């Protein structure tokens, strides 16, 4: 990323949509976020509509002309969907191929065959982290929780000892690792390098998931000692597939886009010459679009055809994978619209003006803003998108590595203390048969540990890099 001063960016930027002072802008931001929170929590409105209305409210409170607010919102929505929409769609296709072909089951069965006793929590965190790479959090939960319940039942384990590591693996991937929607949008908003963010994200994710997963699960199992609820344990239907893809082929397919993006990042750092032939090739094959597209095409053979799918069945699988992500795309797009409205209103410059006199590091500021929005809205994705928009000017003169760390800090903040306004909270509560208090002691505390521990490692990396 080219290093530019804030003054240069400000000179090149379009004129703000309002001439409001910092005090009015501050009130407008709080009012806009309050509208979104109220609509999501009190009136149970869909996040897409809440973000749209909140963006219009923000513009109104800031004193901007309605036409300018609408133009900012639609421009932000369009650019966000253009930037990450295709990647989210490709990720969904890969996830559906993984589930329908039996590839996910193959990974689960292979690892479980090798693990037992004390190794089981570590096996669960490994399964969740691998499967969580290409899958959305909600899809990962639906896919993994039946496995968690079966393992806990068959092995007579405490549900928390097995469940917490699996949830930690999924949650860390969701908050920190692209190609998940939140990190992708933050990378786009902050102008960070995707390959570097991915590499640093993996570095932060490994110790974080160990502490929040297998280590914390020991205490969670003591606090909430429950068995898998009988009514939720799945009765697996007779498998219609004649065969499944191999463990090696499935793992290679999942990791292909990650490897391609990491190779690109490595060549960019080592060679650092845009005219170099090797770097030009890796810049193409390591771009998120090509890397994910390659994994999907390879997956059609290594997963789909290996499971005996016909061309028609493959087409149906792809078609079915796209329908569920419509809501995700709209929420991400509307979040981008809200972010652009914040930027065009001059909120980024306002935060810069305020933070000049603070002794809070940019990474900590990004984390704190994401925490506040997460606690208020209950959505990790909304928190990541909104916080990234607010701290975007701070990334203008950052190095490549520090811009990537700011993305991770925002992602870490977006996971803080999931509670009753988060859909994931209720999903975990119902699947595990817990009451609200038990869910807070386990799931909510685990999410907070992930957020705080990952921030600690991000700050440590910022001292080294």
C-alpha cells in the first residue's frame, strides 16, 4: 500500500456532503448508530433495512441534503458489493460443495478416528478451524454442531469440553480471516493488503484459538457441566452418496485459495518489483477473485465429481449455494453504504481531529469502536464494517503491515461479548440446550476471550513489525 498523508487524501477527496461542525457530526453519528441499534433490537428489523434507515438518519442529523445522503449511501453500497460480492458468492459455492459432497464429513471422520480422550478438544478446534476457512459462521455452526453433539454423546464427554473449542475455531476464522465478509470489507475500506492481512491473521488466530478453545473449555465445562441434549442429537439419514472425496483432496481444495494468496503476499515482499515476471503472475493467481475461483473449479472435480455428482447435480449445488447469501450480501452492502455516508459526512476527519490529542494507539481505537458497535448491534459484520469506515483515515499513512493489523484489531473488537441481541447467541443456546445464564458463562465469555487475547497478540505484533 502506498503511504499517503491525510492532508493529501483530504485534498483529493470529494467535498463533504455537509458543513456541520465536529459537535453536530458527533451527535449525528451517535444518533445514526442509535437508530440502527433500536431498529435491530427493539423492532427486530432486518439489518439491511436498519442500516439503510440509519444512514439516512445520520445524513439528516448531520444537516446534509437528502439527495447527497442517498448518493453517498448508494455509492458505498455499490462499491462494497462490487469489491466483495463475488468473493462472498465464491466462498458460499465452495462451502456448499464441501458440505454436499461429503468432504466436510470426510475431514471430521478422519480427524476423529485419530483422536480420543484429552486430544478430542484439540481435534475439535482443528476441525472447526479448517472447515471454518471457507464457510460463513452460521453455516459452520449448522454443519459442526451435529458433529459436536454426536461426539459428546458417543464419547460421554461434557458438552462444553467439546463444543467450546469448535465454536472458538469458527468464531476466530469469522472475525479475523478473509475471505469472511467482515475482514474482506475492512481490508477494502482500509486499503490493506489481503495477503499480508491473511498471513498476520493466521499468526494471531493460532494462539488465540488455543487459549479460547481447548484451554478455556476446561473451565467452561466446570461452570456449565451438561450433556448433549437428546432432542438435538441428529439422526443421520442414510447417505445417498456412493462415495466421498478423499481427506487429502478435500483438505488441499480448502487450503488452495489460502496458499495462493499467501504465495502472492510472500513474492510481493521478497521481490517487490511490479515489472518482475514472477510477481506479475503471482499477482494474478493470488488475487482473491482468481484464488477462490480456482478453488471452486478444482472443487467441482476433487469434491463434486469425486462424490459421483453429475453435471446437473453440480449445477444444482451451485444454484442452492447462492440463495442463502442474498441476505448477507445486502447487509454487507448496506454496511458499506453506512460506512460511505460516515466518510462523506467527514466523520473520519472528525475522529482524526479528536484522536490527535489522545494517547490511544490507532489499533486500540479501532478495537474500541468495533467493541462499542458490537455491543450495541449484536452483529460482528456490522461492527467490522462500521468501525472500518470510521477509522479509515487513520490507515492513510500506515505501513502495509500496520494497515493489516488495524483490520485485525477491528475484527477482534467485532467479536467482543456476544449477548442477547446477537443471533449467534440464541443459535448456540438452543442447540446446546442451555439457559441464558449458562450461555453467557460459556459462549459470551469465550467470545470476549477471543476479542481480548487477539488484541493482545495484535499489539505485540505491532511492536515487532
